[in-house]
């Protein structure tokens, strides 16, 4: 009888949360998958708010500066256009509205300022992760704890712990490395096929082909070609949010990221990783978000425009640069738009 009551309670709770039984099973599966994997909880103190960004100290900022050879700069943010842009299912692109402009002066709804100056004003509605953005360390979790072992209940009315504002206060400056896996493995199109997995071996092989060495505490930028596929008028394959190529989970990959003290991983897709994955016969959705954000405090940053940087790097052979980005100081935010800048 007790077992029956427990199953009934689980069914009711699942229904109230709007989750399917398979989703509950996935959460249990990721807990089992990660049971013997490393965690950075407590590594930088019990009240750590920035996780692997602790690796980006002053020495890493100087290492980033030393990577500058030409002074050439690239901005990596996608355009924020009303009604247009790749977004994760459930989100919508940014919506922009003018709250005042010349029409309001010409119709007499507004008076020009003393001396004749006029000005415009506008507002925007957007998901904080609806364009090029950075995830907070409280953005993804499994079980009932976010990064650091803090109760996930803190996310019910905003992130009281590990919100995006904590990352914003630290900022991100270091040596970045572009890994153009799309060019390496994408054939004539230079874009990985839909649903392609990017493995640790792929990252290492791409670095070797580019003649670049991935060093400890590097910021990794992974180009799959997916965002470019979305924007091109002549795509080589259909673009869909759930079939974008990306990193795929392996314990070797997670351990390597931990050993290399990688602070940030960015990519030209919606999730850095392939969204649906099957690991040892079990289905998962974004398992690396759990392993990297929740357990290691690695910062994930998504929806980058990397095609111009990649083309330039292929031409001059320079795949390292200074990387800098800062999210907005959005208190309790689970993410933030950013405009990353690299200087070669």
C-alpha cells in the first residue's frame, strides 16, 4: 500500500509540474550518470557565485592581451531583429517598439525641448537568452540543487544564488581559441550536418589541423556552422532548433574540461551541445548543461556569429585572440544578452 501511495504521489506531482513521467526518469538518469563525476562545489568557498570564472584571474587577462597580434576586432553578437532570429523552443525573438519619435512631435502629441532639440525613445521585450547570450550558473540544474549545492527553490521567484549579475560583476577577459569543427568535419558546406555530435576527439583533431594548442584556462569558441545555416538563403540542410549539431556528452569530455580548467565554452548554436542525446541507450535533453553548469560551474554562452571570424582565421592562420564579454547586471537573472568582442 505504501508503494502504491508513493507512485500515486509521484504521478500527481508530475502532473502538477507539467512534466511527463519520462522527464522525471531523465532527471534520475542524469543523477546516476553524474554520480562519480567531478564537482567544483566548495572549491572557491561555500559562497562562491562565479564557478569556473574564478580561473580567469589577472594572469589570464594578461594572457589574453598577449594573444593580440594584429589589433583586428570582431563582434560576435547576432542582430536583434523584431520577429527574426533563431530561438530555443518556447522563446520568441526580441520585440522592439518606439515609444516616441518624430511622428509624435509632428502630430503635436509632444513638444520639442526648449531650443528645438527632439529625441526618440524605445522599449524592448525579449527573453534574456533570446539572442547572443550567457547562461547564469543557476540557469540549469538537476535534482533539487543548483551550482554550489544550494536549493533549487531559490529560482522560484528569481535567482537568489548564482544569478547572472554575479558573472557580470566579474566580467570575462582571457585567451580565446576558435575551434572550427564545421570547417574540419563539414565537407564542402563547411557546416556540420544536423544532429551531428562534436566529441572530444573532434575538438583535439580540429586544434591539430589548425596548428593551435589548447592551453589550460582557454576560452573555447566552437563553430559548427549552424547559425550560418539559419541565416543563409541557400542552406545545405534544413535548420531546426532540436537538430542543431553540438557537443555530445562523454565522461572523457567532462573530465577533460575539468582538468583543463576551461572557464567558458561558447558556440554558434542554441545550446552549445546537441539538444537530444542518447547515452548508453538512455535519452537525455541537454545533459552537458547539468554536468558543466550545475556541477563544474563552467559558463556556457550561445548563439554566436562565428562565420566572419572563422573565415578570417582560415585566411591568416590565427585562431587565438583576446576574448572579452560581460553580461548585464541583471539581478536574479538566469541569463543575459551579450556582445562578445575578440581582438586578434
